[in-house]
C-alpha cells in the first residue's frame, strides 16, 4: 500500500512537471516592448512543437493568430484601450496541436500611462451647440457608423507594414486632451496630417470599404476594414474616390484632403479602431508586421 501511494505521488509530480515545462518552450514577445494605454500591439509566439491553431485572450478581447510559414512564428494584432489603467495584465494563450492536444500559456505584460498633451481650439458653435435638426443628423450618423463598424470581417485582410496615408507634417497627435471653445472637453482619437486641400489620400493597408460618405462631425469619411476587428478611418475629405464594399490595396487612392465636417481647416484625420477602441495610428505605423 505504501509503495502504491509513493508511486502515484511520483506520477502526479511528474505530470505536473511536464505540464509546466511544455509551454516554457514558447517564446512570447510584444511589439512595442513597452506598452502604454492607447497603443496597438503585435504579439509574436514561437513554440518548438508545431501547433495547428493559436488564440489568445487579452484585456477581455479575443486575439486570433496567424502562422507565418517563413519564420514559423504565430502573429496576432491587438491593442490597449486608452481607458486602460497602468498595471500588469495577462495575455492568455491557447494552442492546439495537430493531434488535438491543448496547451495553455500565460504571459504577464506591463502597461504604463501614455504621455498625452492638452490644447485649446475653437470651432463653429454648430459643432458644440447643435440645433434640433443637427442633433437628429448626429444621431443618424452614429447609427450609420455603428452599422458599418459591425460588418468587420473575422479574416485578416492586412498584410505587411501599415504606410502613412499622405506625406505631410503631423499637426496633432492621438490622445490630446482638447478644450473646445473654452468649454467642451474631448480627447483626440486619431492623427492629424497638415496636408493641403486636394492632396491624394492613400489606404494605409489592404482592406474593404465599410463606409464612404458624408457625416456631420467627420465630414466626407471613408472607413476601411482590415479584418480581425481592425479598422481605419479617413476624415474631412473634399472628395471620396471609393465605394462601399470595394476591396482596396495599400497605397490605393481613397479620396482627397479637405476641410469638411468639424475641422478648423484642410487636413486629414486618420483614425484606428480595434474591437471598438480607438488606438494610436502613429504607433501602428511604426510596427514591423509580417506579410501574409
């Protein structure tokens, strides 16, 4: 009896050791190395044993992974919401082998508070004190945007690095806390380019046009779906050159820079959304991403 108890204890300890050792062979990295609230993040995972699939849970969202056969690395694109508080957060990875065996691995990552500036601007009162008719238009636009955002594809459409939509000086960055007309408080949820009126605007990566039309605040606006919950927005255009449902390639012309909607002058506002949260476009443009 005593030998049996010892033998069972030995088997249990060996099983636990093997279970703990298996995922230790995984190499998990995040880009950028230091995460801040509002930042996109590229996760890369390598395992010595081949996996047939890999998914992750991160900040309450699912992150699908795609295997790059060239370097045998799994890649998943996610983000950290602007409202996320500084702290340590867990990336929970679940991998499946070709035989159906499941392995779970957790990676703890630090998130710091981003440094965002504060400014004051002035715009027409119709954007801060809209009349009843304008309020109806704003409400209608909100429903239009939510419908478009909800059509995001589960499949990845982007491939390789994201490229700037125009060549121009950046006039305002993501996360800026704005005081509008001395009263209204808002947070800038994109990247502004001080491009001249009529400058061609290019798609930052391949995707599908979810929305192409005029909106109250955004002016003439194009929304692209890059798949897996990632979308980009191009606002204040003077002209739109694409149609809803159209597939576009990186660098393809979407329209022309303008000053439509709530704008103090001609410029391009580039926005990035992931799983409904706005992220820093400037950080996305700096990521080194794999091609399909």
